[in-house]
């Protein structure tokens, strides 16, 4: 399709589904959702300009044959990430951009992207190319064949590895995993994962109740749900970042601890438990 025949892109306002934060405005850019999209990919960005083109190319390869849309949520990156994505929207009708001005936050960005998505299945992943996009078809097949609500890309189960990460980073990941058991004992093998697939229907169940703060939206959603949730896992190798800088720092760890503290206070009488079934699917529930 030549650029001259493309429909005119429309910018529109978007209200965040996270009521705790109040009504906030963002701007969307693109050609609307892909017709009858099977899958909506949600990718939050901040200073990821060097990874955008490669990510689009990789997704094009692994999702061939599917109807899918890719929604970027950019937090006003100073490196020109939004400008580059906007230019790609003119070349790829299934790309959409949500620009958020004056605020940041990975969890809230993911929620806004999921709320704007059109597909019945939603996949959340990072833009830094550390998540292995090649397992997306496997995650889709696992969710559909086992009738699951969520499938998590894990570094800590069969087929998963932290890759070439430093011993310090591996230790920090293990610490975060151990701390998560305070609110979700044996829930999933990688509760800090930012790479997961879920049904839109499940998202809508928890959208009004999640905190939407910090960086660990998966754990937030799973521990918020008040019914039995079916969770599966697919292992993958965590790759090294090629461009840009890691967002992991003291503030991220501090926010994670705060979230765990809030969850503990909220669920101290109704702590979720894991049901004992065979992998790759697992179940947990939280008593109402």
C-alpha cells in the first residue's frame, strides 16, 4: 500500500482506566485498530528509539499469518521515540501510538494500552528486545489449548534462563521473586515478568481494582483478582539489551517494596494460594 493511499491519521484523547489516578489525558496517533485483530501487543516506551524498528521487524516475522496490532505507549521520551513511532504508523496501518505528556509509569502505561486495544487477546512486552518475541505463537497456542486466562513468559521454569545477566542482577531478581511470595506464595515462577499474554476479558475484570503503580503490573493483576485464575508459563531466554539504558534502579526496587507492602495490608486476611496441578498450567485462587 502506498503512502498516498493511506487513510488520514486521527489524533484523539484517551482517558485512563485507572480511576485512582483521576482523569488524565493522552494523545493517540495511528490509523485505528487492525480489522478483526486476533492479538493486540502492548509496548510501553521511554527512550527506546534505537530498538523500535528492529522490534517491528521481528514481530512482523513471528506473527505472520495473524491479524495483530501493535500499540506503543510513550511517556514523552526526550530521545525522539514518539517521533520515530509516528513515522512508522504511516508505513504500518496496524501500528498505533499513545503519547502521554507530563507523567511516567510502566504499569499505568500498560493499563492505558490494554484499555485502548481492540483484540480479544493482549500481550505485554518491553521494547528493549530482551523479551523473546519468538515464543509469542507458543504462548498463544498454550492459552487457547488449555483455556487459560494468562500465560507468562518465564525465566525461571523449564526452558527459561536469565541469559548472560550479571550475578548481581540475577540475585536481585531472585530477591524480588522471594519477596513476592509474601502476597502470592508459589503463584508463578516469574512474578516479576514483564512479558505475558492475557485475555481482554480477564483484564476488564481487574482493571478497576488494580493499583496501576510501579513496574510490576502482572503481579498487581494476579493478586487483585478475586476468583480462580488459570495461569500457564512458557520459558524463554532473557536477552541482553542492545540499545538504550535499563530502567532498573533504586526507585524501581523501592516502588516494588511499597506495592508488596500495600498488597500485604490489603490481603492479610485473604491471601491467595496456589492450586497443585501439573505444569505448564497452574491455578491459584483468593478467597473473597
